C-alpha cells in the first residue's frame, strides 16, 4: 500500500475500486494518527493502511489528556458566552428602565 510516513500524490485504490480517503483516528491507542480508508459511508471496507508512522508512547499518553483539556475549555467558553449574552440582555433592560425613570422624573419636574 503506502510507505510509512509518506503521503502519495495519487491515493491508493481501495478494495472496492474507489480511491481511498485519509481520515484521522482519535482512539486512545492511536490518537491523531492518519489512515487510509474506504470513502463510502458505513458499512465500508474500513481501515486500509496507516499514512503516518507509529507515534511514540509519550505522545499516545499525552494527546488524549490534551484533547480532554481542549474539550473542557471549549465547553467553558460556550458557557461563558451564554452568560455574557444573558448579562448583555439584562444590561439593555436596565438601561431602558433607567431611561424611563429619567423620563418620568423630568415629566414630574415639568408638571410642578
């Protein structure tokens, strides 16, 4: 199929006769490793060959933790953005109430 560590200019042909596609696995055993597979949706011929050479043991240990941290940070960012939108909405309401209170105050002063 392909030589480890090289990406050919022409994609290898799959068992079904179609050119393979390159996908990335994020499973704990091979996080971030690219592989050739069938372009058809499931069920397909599946895994064909690795594009990349095997990762060192340290990378395999570190990458899942980094992915978890990244996912947690993204979730925190989404939650913070939702809180910021809610606070902006409250601030708009308070500004409107403040404006109305000043309007009523000026009207009261004019009536006296």
